[in-house]
C-alpha cells in the first residue's frame, strides 16, 4: 500500500464550547488533543501529518508543535479559511480534507483535532485499511457520550462489516437510564456511530475533489452551507464508487462538546497516563 498520511482537522470554531477546543490543555502535562494523535502517528510510523486549521490559530499551533521538530515526522499546517473561496466560517469537514490534499500524496487517515479516539485508534485503522476501499473507525454509542448535555452522532447501519447507511441524529442524551434522541426515540447503547475517523484511498480523494468542485459551483456565495465529509462519503457509496469497511472499536472516545465536559475529559485522560 502507498504511504498513508494523517490529516487532522483543527479549524472548528468551537461555538458550543466557547473557545477553540483544539488548543485547550486537556492532558496531565498540558497536552492538547492534537498531541495524542501525533504521538500515535509516531508510534505507527506515519511519516506525514497535515493539520488543517484557521489562520488565526496558525502561530499558536506552530509554537505548540515546535517540540516535534526533532522527530522524523513531517508536520504541515494548512489554513482552511484562506483556501479558496475564503470564508471565516470553515466550509466543512469535506473541504478541510480537500484543502490538505496539496500536502499529501496517496491515501489519508482523517480525524478531528478535538477528540481522543483511544490508545490504539490509529493502529486499528491502519491495520483494517487495505488502501483500496474506504474505511471508518466505528464506536459504540455508549462509549462516546459526555456526562451531560446533548451531542449529534452519525448512527451507522452495518452489514457484513460494510457500511450501508449513516443517519445523522441530533440532541442525543442520557435520560433516566435510556439514550434518547431529540425526537424522543430510544437508541441502543450498542449502536455503532461515526466519530469522523476515516481512512480514504486515493480513488476516494479524487472523487472528493470533484464533489467539492460541484458543491462550490452552487454554494460559493452561501454563508452557512457546508461540504461535509460524511455526506460526501455516503454519496460515493450510494453511487457505487466506493465500498466502506467498518472497523469496530471497543475503546472509549474522550472529547469536549460543552464547557462542562472539560473536567471529565481531563480526569479520563489523567487515568490513561497512570
């Protein structure tokens, strides 16, 4: 298989959190979520990491990442907000990947900069990725819920370890020993969900570029439209352009959606280091 690069999406506005989550210290040694992803990349011998951020965060990230200068890792930073057409609000996760592709050559693994996916997430994804089909690392819903508040998750339909559908579900929360969605529907705690960790072959990336070109022709003047990676991948699947393997993780996601999640995330990450 061709050399795989890691693309980390770090351009989010952190609207619900109230600050850029990608720079908030969460680890016992003031690590940010990015540090955990980069350390895993080094462990599995990924050679290139592309971080897609916003220009306002660029210098802070460079300063933080200086400590990796002596490693063999090639770290590039791309500003999504200056990747045409310029817009202060990011154009979405699909656009983030497209913005990174000038710095990559071959397949990529894509993840969020404000999530911790477990200690073996990258290794498991690499081991389950054949370089021809796309793949998604899927988590059980019960392992992805914060202690309080609501979240959105893509509920996955899986047959024979293949993805056959994604249903974006909002306002998911724990309530009286049940997991409910915004429309009060009960969801199984064992359901597998997407946390936006994808492995994308070169074929899929070429298709993504074309999907972005078509999208922006119709939406270039829109202030709120987003080109989202899960929707683009579902379109590729429905058009029979690509198969998507589902790699099932039993590990727990750690992240912050709302400000009150930060304390719990820090406690969980401190326990991992013990």
